[in-house]
């Protein structure tokens, strides 16, 4: 197995889950506020939506060995304390805001 395979798959699954979560929140928000109705799920949406986001992310990172280029690029870059703190904060803010919007949607609309 390739040495970057587990990080590649973990990244693909993590980003696909967050993107799917954001897509659902935005879709519900738009359909309710702009069109005034609650979205009803289509047949097989629970399979099609995750598969779509997983495929897009997988092909994005594997195209032209992009996942290896990202690792090599950031392996050489010196990390300062300010840079490290900024990345940590940014990597936590995005998922927290995504889940906060999901809980807002659940408690407000349902």
C-alpha cells in the first residue's frame, strides 16, 4: 500500500462529509427562505449525494498525484508559531461553523 494512502482516504472522507453537510444546510436554507417550502428528499439521495462528493474529492486529490505534491510542498515549508496558530484556528473554525449551522437548521426548521 502506498505510504500516503491512509491520509489521502481520510482527507477525502473528511472533506466530502463537510461539503455534503454544507450542501444540505445551504439547500435547506435556500428552499425554505426563497421558495417557502421544506425540501423533500429524492429517492436514493442518501446514496447519490455521498457518492458524488466522495468521487469529486477523490479525483481532485489523485489527479496528477496532487496529494503527494501537497505533502512535499508543505514538508519543506518552515512553520512559524504565528502560521501554525492560524492554521489550527482555521482548521477548527470551518467544521465548528458547519456543525453549528446544521444544528441551527435542525432546531429551527424541524
